């Protein structure tokens, strides 16, 4: 019940008929007046629910979130936007809210019109099922190719931060094909939520990759209703929010399509922080690195090749081969540009790759996964 663990939040998950049998419609709302924020994909092929939710956030503070799975309502033209608005307005009427108080999230197949009649029929049962115990049902209802629900919870001094997410494929900033709803009873003033959400997302959801694909629907929503007994301790709240987002992001990578290995990539000693991020991202998304991970092969030359070809500012991030040091699972394979002659054994389901460029103080971390034949199979058969 993580998304409803904070005081004053209720949720539900029901079957509306977009998917054959699985629950496919989730609803989360605050029972007291809330404030909030959202962050969205930077893919220019924006899905209709992203367009509508961004519009609503410019007009009002979010009080409820409707999420459907099984259909992305992306590349659906003007009708898609009308369907997203109709979803929001219908939910708002049932909840006694204004249309702009409701955000709409969708995930699933792109380019297929949203079965709006089925979705609308499911809203009344979803409202009726709203409960403080409904978090788990909501977390299940938003899944697509995920193999498990993803929830996280952190307790602060007098307040709670909880969240749910979905994501398994098309995982890559900014953001990834993922949806996340995070709730808290910590007291925030209108306009403050984004100040906390943005850095938390940059350190978590924007620092993961499964397949390097940036989706059309990515959304992270934060709702805060101030129902806790906590006084203001913004650093404690930021820490709890970071922890929830990081836990959800890690669960997305671990549940990536066909994933058998999760790799933590650390880059230090870069000429700048932005260059460290570029290099970490390039390593994390390299198909050669990812396939080597799948084979449990510490083919560290692939890491170096990726690091040396990280796009940055119209060229490549700075790297001096004579200064580079590289560790695999704590085993030094390269020191100041010279191979150590030691080959680490990669036998587990987690790997650490630490690259020190020896140039400056820039650092970054990234969470990535291997690339397997199961990933190809899952996505080859996705619509069938």
C-alpha cells in the first residue's frame, strides 16, 4: 500500500476492458486538498495524456491521477487528446473535482486509438473501489510487460513518502517508458513540489537505461497534501523522496525485459559533471557492453571504446587514455592506461563498473542492464 501509505491518500485498481483479463485502470487521489508537480518525457512525439497533463498542471494543482495500461494513447491525433480530456473530465465529475485537477497517464501500444468507451465505463467502479488499502491493486493495474509490481516507501520524522511505478522496456532518459506516482503527507506550498521532484528524478529515473529507447509517455507525478504532523525539514523530505525514486528506478531496471544482469556504472575524474554523465550514459547504452554483460564476459575494452565516444557538446567528452583507470567488480583491469593482466570473473546477477578518468572532479552514476535474446523475443512479439 505504498502509494496510499501517506495520510489522506486512497487508490484503486480495476479491470475496464482495455486488456483481456488483467486489471488495466488505476486511480489515485488525495482526500484533502493537495499540491503537486509532474515531470515528463522529452520525446517530441508526445502522447496525448502527456499533452493534457502538462496543460492541466499549468492551470491547477493536481488532486487525482488516472492511469490506464494496455494502450499508450500516443500517435492518435486530435481524437487522442479529446479522449484524454474526456477521461479527466469524467473522473473529475465522479470525484467532485475540476477537470484540471485530474492528471491522465497511459501506457501500452503506440498508434492504436484508446478504447475510450471501455475506459470511461471503468471509472465509476474505480472511484467506488477507492480505499487506503488500494495501493497494491493500483500498482498491479498499471503494468504492461512488467513481471512484478513496483512499490517503495520511506518514513520520515512525522511524514511518509510512498510510490508506485511501472516500466520494463523502452527504458532510457529522459525519462524512460515508465510511469510513476509518488505521494506524501509532507507539507509543501503550491509551486514547491517541482523543486524537490526535479533533482530526485535526475538522480534516479533519469540515470537508468535498459534499451536506450526514449518513450512517448514517460511521466512522474508527485502529490503532497500536508496531512502529516511533521514540521518543515526539507532536507529530510528531499532525502526520503530521493530514496523512493531511486528504489523505484532500481526495480524498473531489475525487471527490465529479458534482464539477467544489472550493472552499476560509476564515472569519476571527468573534466566536468556533464561530461561524466555523458560518458556514463554512453557506457550504459552500448549494445556491445550490454551483450558482454549478458555473457558474463568482462570485455572491458568495450567499456573504454564506449567511454571514448561519448557525444558531448557537438563532439566527444574529454578523455586521456594515459590517465584512465578501470575496475570491474572491484578488480582493477586497467591502471593509468596500462592493462593489469587480471581478468575478473563475472558470475552473479550484479556487476559494478568503475571508471576513473583522472581529469577533474566530475562524477556520475548510472544503472543499466544486459541485453538478452529474451529482450528481442519479448519485443518482437509485443503486439501479438
